[in-house]
């Protein structure tokens, strides 16, 4: 981050807020702050534990985190380009 307010500096958090608003907040008419807290908490739990992300090779964020902390011995081998297409 270069702290100049460029969109690339915080694109991940902007994407998270956008998804949260469109998939949770705008779909539910939370009447109290405690309802919103519970609803948003459920959405965050779902997103982290059950929703696969394409940027994580279709793993959930929790699965990706656990694999980085405790990698399987076979996952340390270099990945093979199985499609035979150039990588670059």
C-alpha cells in the first residue's frame, strides 16, 4: 500500500463490504443493531467456513488458512501444469 488512497490499496476490503451489503444487509430488514450483528455474524461465518472462493482454488478461507499453517507433505511439491498450456 502506498497510502495515497488508490483503489488498488484496499480492493479486497472494498469487495468484502460490497458482498456483505448485497448478499446480507440489503436482503434483510434488520430492525435493531443486535439483529444486524447476528445476521452479519452468520454471513461472515458462512463466507469463511462454507463458501468456496475461486481465488483460493475453490477452497473456503478456513481450509486455505489451515493448509497454509499445516501443509500436507505432498502439497510442498511444485505444481505441475497438467493442461499443457503455457503458464505465462
